[in-house]
């Protein structure tokens, strides 16, 4: 793995840890994307089949705790698989290299969460919903160019935009404050 890949992954992981502890305020991202509803498909095995409806300007992800705007730099490069039902489950984010899906990260909601617990936020009825992040380093695979690996790491860094929005949700309580 190249130095730039390790540095990018290390930056993402350090940022997540610092932000999760509430030590470093996250900067807001300028998003000019319209809000839209998304629907989930029953078949979660192919992320592209579960992508939310979108227009040319961007995507909105509907979660049990509110809507999140996708980072502007994602465009059509990130596919989203919504596996949430009744405030439980995951929303998985994928990139693609050589027509092969590459998992970037997952946001988990409810009691069956996996990964690092970020905290809780109220759902539409006011009930607290646990939110966690499952993320690991995207490693360069055989057949990938350095540009492919760099692009996957750049796409994975979009998690920071989503975390910023989660931390700003009305009623969000960090796991370090519970």
C-alpha cells in the first residue's frame, strides 16, 4: 500500500475517533443538493439495485433519525444499499473498481449495531435510536491502479460529511456523553 493511501486512511480513522469523542468540532459542508425520498429494495445483495432515487444534483439518504445529504463529490460513484426496516439495520456505501463492488463503510441504526457506537438520536416518534459506524481500511487489490485506490480512499472520506450531519442532528447525544 502506498504512503498516500495509509495517510488518507489514518486521517479518516483519527478524524472519526476525535469527532466521536466530541473534542474536535466538525466543519459544515456546503451542499446544494435537493432533498428526496428513497426507497429500499428487499434484495440487499446488490447495492446498485438498492440505490435511492436521485436527480442529477445529488442524493438524500433517509435514515431512522432524519435525512442526510450525500457529499457532492460522490456523484454517481457511490452506491447506497438501504437495509433498514423499523429503525433497525444498516445503510451500506459502496464504490466500484473494475465493475466490482468495494464496501466503503456502513451506518448502523438500532439495537443490532456493529462497529463504533457514535451515539443516539431521536426517531420521528422521539424514541432514541443508536447509531454506529462500521468502517475499515480500503486496501488496494490486485488489478487496481494507484488511481483506483486513491479514488476509493477519497470516496471513503465522504463519511466525514455524513458524520458532521449526524452530530448536528437535533437531539443527538454522543456515546461519550451517555
